[in-house]
C-alpha cells in the first residue's frame, strides 16, 4: 500500500539528508522546499523520488556540495552565473531572486545559468517570479541522453523543459512541460510502482515502442519533430548563448561529453512597467472565466487552466499528506539507516 507523509515531515527528512552529507543549511533547506513543492503539486517525478539519484550524484562528484558560483553582468539587464556544479534548485532559486530584483529595476531581465546539476521542477522558479508580480519564462537544457531526435535512431538529447508563469486572479497561471511526451522522472516513478506507460510515450533500447517502464530506455519527443525542434532551440538559448554547449559535445564525444550537467535561461518581465498590475490580474481572471465557460467537448468533464490541477493537488496534499509508493518509502528508509538519521515518520 502507498504510504502518506505530511509536507513538513517530508521537508524535515530531505533537509536532514542533505545537511548530513555536507550541504550548507541554506542549500539543504531550498532543496527540501523544491522537492516537496513538486510532490505537493502532484509532480511526483520531480519530487523526493529524485533524492536517491541526487545522493548518487554527490557520491560521483557530479553535484558540488560547496559550490563557489561566479556572477557577472555583461549588460545591465543580464545576469550570467557560472554555477560550479551547484545543486540546480539552490542556484536557480538564487538566479530567480536576482532576476526579480533586476527586472523590478529595469523592467525586464534575463539570467543565464551554466554548469549546474539537475534543475528540479522549473515551475518552482517561474511561480516565485509570478507571485512577485512578474511574468517569467524558464528554459532548461540537459545533457542526459533521454530522448531521440525525430527521425534519428537512439537517445541523443535531454527532454529540455520550458515553464511560463504570469500573475493571476487568485494563483498564477503556471505552465510547465518537457519537450518529450513524458519526463524521465515519470518513467522512474512508474518503475517503482509498476504502472504501465501510455502508448507513444517511450521506446526500448532498440527504439521500439514500449509501455513497460522497466524496458523504457528513452522517452519520445512530444509531437515528433515539434518536440525535437523545441528541444534544439532551447539548447541554443540556454546552453550556446551562455557558452556551455551540451548536445554537440555529447554527440561528438568532446570535452566532458555526456557527463551530467545542465544549463538554464530565465527571463522576467515587470508587468507594472508596461500595464497596471491590478488590471493585468483582472484580465487574466476574465480570460480564465471566459475559457471555463466554453461548452465541454465530448468526454471532457471540466476545462482546466495551466497550473490549476497542481494548485488543487497542493491544497489536498497539504491537508491530507503526500502519498509515496512502497518502493520509494523503502529507499528512503535505507537512506536514513545508512546516514543514521531519524526515519521518515509516516501518517498513513
């Protein structure tokens, strides 16, 4: 049976783990908050299921527990951060904070982050900007060979997600998607639960379609050439613009090749510099209400806006707890025993 844990207990446990392995208190707290945020929204593929892999990355010296990032400003609205293999959520939270400050000053700003580790859920950062009254776009490029290029054989590129968020009436409109039909995190989660994948989501080692998560060696691009094309353009903006190529290095086996690293581009716009923020929020609300008033298509129960399902799930899980599959609970128990930490206390 699936176990349940409170958001505060899960955050406590993750924070304890990262502090025990040597991460700073500030970074450990951010990591815990980012992972639990994903679980709360139902994005379990980017939640605590990532913890075992993050610990492996630390053991393999891929994730730097004490990074010394370098920040430069080539133009007033530009922030360039050399992350020094910092934990993705920690360095991207810093980038988002810098971005909000500069966008508020100049009307808009962009941040390029290079050589970090796994970003976590991109919506975690765009939501922060939206709640500060900004519109925000985030692009993330990875080197993990998880997805084929349309028409080519074999996995050669990352799933390169994109997130966009704007302030709304009650909560921001929050859009977050991978350029693949499904994220590799969801495949990892399905392997633990034994749940089948939908047809068209993944392929096996030979490139043949599969619905077996354990046999899935790669995920397929969303919309075929559309997903592949979007992933390549994200590589150009998030990686090449900052001078940190990923895909070509991996394909041509140059430099660090397929060694884990990620880059990101964040763009923020201070809405109040262009239009009254209260009016903007009201217009977003009016748009939402107009869309929800549309007649339902056959087989549809409800019209949902970007991020709406996630906010509902967050409310429910905040009250009733976060469900964790048995296999993951066992992994977390093994981690607490190995690190001699207080075990995760389940509530159901």
